[in-house]
């Protein structure tokens, strides 16, 4: 990671007063801070002036109507897209010169809305790929099967099994990832992301396609993961029950702009949010 | 021994069986060959078969495991063949031992092909799919033309190389001392090469190739290469460096093809650059596709059968290539036939049941 650089290439504007961070994280550097983040696709401003602060152990939610730009923000945070404007500070460092791989090494891991597993590999190998940068042996020891190969493979096998046990998936270790049921694929993606030892976990619609009991279990697991690994979680989700129950801070996005951030109670009572989701009351139109 | 085998992981077990199969096949064929039981035409094909097995297995690394279509694999074979021939011929006086010289030639061939692979890989690996295929195709043709321009000879002063771009120079221009010999004569290719390749060397190269490819696939690096094939964006998201591992797969594949080329080049006293043209690349690709993408066993069998087949079909005389094509089509249809697949899967199940019942 590089040295801290001057981060403000845009005019200084005070952070939004409604920037919410849980009390226990207040005195520490936020894990993520975006300042005036924006991206254009041609003439379309897909995300504009996006300011967000996430505490070190916060479970945060990012919600908004379809097409609001939520996944675009994930792609910006992981540098799949390069931001047109603004700054992303990760753990206090400017991420300006980092690419997806460097950001992952620094501690950002994610899952995808349309699941992206290594379908032809086994469940265990998928997790081991998450452990890729943790496994310490190179190409030649691997081909010659030197002692370091056996030692590291054994260690990574044990670590993979331990991670799989979070979701009780040890029994599926030798299955082909592509042949897993849908819910298990989502869970495997979370485990693979966790295997990279992140400080910030980005979950893109983790409960999509899950039934209510699976969703309930997932909610417990997300909280358990945060408690166990002491990491921050930012999740995109349409299941309001999930968002309102486990998220401490919620950011609401509409047409690429952040319209509110606050606790679930504040968000539920916010008239702008209600308007974005339900439209204006009949009498207020025109 | 058996216990150790049972305790090994499933994929390791298939690897050990592959090694065992290849060793057994070598022993049987070597015994037959020494007893003079192989027909002359078959015995002459033993080294080329080994070369094509290595070519097919190494191309499978690029196409089946890395997941990029390469149409220039014969180009790397060509680089290996001619650099190997030059090394062997130039060292003929100083190293009289043929096996040692063959080893050096194969290492030189592999190194030159690796360098070629790295240089080609830098621009090529930024591309995907069709574009990558087209550029590798062009590379194969470029190598062919470059070697067509080479005039190489050696004498007491060392190696003399002329790059004959305009086609005006001849071997005379090398100005060799007395006792010097011409190794490559431009478009006429390598001539008068001392043939030092042997079936044993071919077998050893096949084994080394298998160990490298199979162990690579089961290691951290191989997993990363396969992850790129399955999903590049996800691979990046877990911190896997795309360029590094693509290059690793591509260069390893080129290196092995170079070693195979050296072995091939030293099996014939005359060798033309046009031998390693687009047709040869496609031929090797056919081995890989027919044997199954990512299936190493399949590549070995396909390379063996399809190298023997055209010779075995000599009885058909002028209809030989027609019959060859028909056999290829039938095999392709057969291996992709759902009913046949179900039939074979059923057989395998029955065999398993019978085994369980018996035990």
C-alpha cells in the first residue's frame, strides 16, 4: 500500500451531517470513506456525488429502487469501473492507483449479483482460490511437490474446511461448484470472499432467490461473521426485512444519488425515502 | 503400496494411473520393438507419436486449462525444432555422446520456445477468444517465414548466421572454414542432420510433460489458471493476477512444445520450416478437441491414434485422407452422442455394483 496522499482533488465540502457510523467505531478510522464519488457512462451520470462512511465493524445496507446504481457503486469500490470523479479512501488510504487485485489484497472482498463461481472446480478449490494469496508456495515447488507444497496444501485444506463449516458446507467440499443448489452457491461465494481475509465485505443481494428460512439463517450468519472476524459488511439487498433487522446504518440511493443515510428507524420515517420507493402522494403531484 | 494409493486423493489417483498406463505402454512397445515384432512403418512412427503426445498435452494446457484458443502451437514446435537442430549439429564435435547432445538440444529448444512464448504472450494475452486465436495464427506463419530466411552454418570459429531477407544470399556467403558444415539452408530447411532422437527419449519427455502439466493443475498456480478460465472477474476479485497466470500457462505450454520440436527435428535428416505450418497447429488442436478439453488422458490417446491412423489407412490408397476425415467425423459424433454416453455411464454403474456385490 502506498503512502497517504493528498486526497482532495475536489473542492472541500463538509461531509453530510447525516453521515452515520455506529458509536463503537466513532474513534477509529472508518474502513471506507467515499468523497464526491461519481461515474459517467457516456452522457449518463450513473453515480453522482456519492458520499458514504462505513465504520470498522458496521453492518451497512445499500438500498434503492432498481437501476438506482447500487451495483455500479460496488463496481466502483472494487475498481471494476474507474471512477470519473471523487475519491475512495479505504482504511484511510487513497485507492486512486489501486486495481481490483491490489484492493483485494488490501482487504476488500465481494460477491456478485449474478453468481460468479469457478463452476468447473470443486467447492474446496473455490475456497482455496480465495486463500490464494495466503498460500505460500510458487509454481516450481508446486510442480516438483516439494515439502512446502504438501505443508501449505494441508494447511489450506484445513482452513478451507473451517471456513466451509460456517455455513455447514464441509460435506459438499468435493462437489463441483456449478452443480450446487442456488442457495449453496450464494453461500459459497460469501465463503470464498471471506477466505481472502477482508476488512470490508461487499455482498451484492446475498438473499436473492432464497426462501424465508434460508434468509433467516443467512441473517444470523452475516451477524456471526461480523462478530467473529470483526469486519465491516456492506450489503445490497431488496429484502427489507433483512436490511431493517441486521443493518446498523442504511444508505438509500436513487437515480445515482445518495438521498439518505441513517439508522433503520430514521430511514423508515424519512419522507424522501418513502417518496423514492412509493412515489408522491396523489394530492402533492404537479 | 495399495494402502497409500487408496489414501491418495481421487484426482491424484487418476494421475498415478495415467503415469502407470504410459509406463506400461512404453515397456510393452519397447519389448515388441526390440523383438522386431513391430512393422517397420509403425516403428518409425514411435518418436513422432511421442512428439505429438507432448504437443497435444501442452496445447491442452492453453486451450483446455487456461481456456484460450491458440492456433499457432506448431510455431513453438518450429522454434524448438530448429534451435534444437542447430544446437545439436554445432556441438556434434565437442559432445560425441548422442543422448547427452539430445538432452542439451531439447533444453535449448525448450528455452528458445519459452522466450518466443513470452514475447508473443505479452501482446497476445491482452486479447480474448477469437482475437487471440487470430494473432496466434499469424505468429505461427511469421515464425515459418523467419526460419525460411535463415542460413546457419558452423565451423571451428563457432556459429555463423545470415538472415536472408531478400533471398539473394546462399550458403556460400557464410564463408565457412574448411571442415565447417551448413546446418540450415534457408527455404531448403535443415539438411544432413544427424538423427539422434530415440523412443526412450520420447518416453521420458512424455513423462516429464505429464508430471509438469498434471502437478501444475493440482497446485496453487494451476488452480489460479483454471479460475481465469472459469471466471476472470471473480478471479480478480479474490486477488489473482490475471496477466501473471495467463503468461505462466502460455509460456509453460510453449516450452513443452519447444522440447517436443527439438525431439522431432532430430528425428529426421531433412526438415523444412513448412512442416510446422497452420495445418500442423490444427492437427494438434484436433487431438486436443477430440480427446476432450482439459482431459490429459484423452489428448494422449487421440494423439496416438490419429498419428497412426493415416499410416494404417495406406491400404485405401488415394481414398486415404477421405477415410481419415470420415473416421474423424464418426468419432466426433460418437463421443457427443447422448445415448452412447448414457449407455457407457450405465455400464460403469453396473461394473461398480458388481464390484460392490462381490466384495
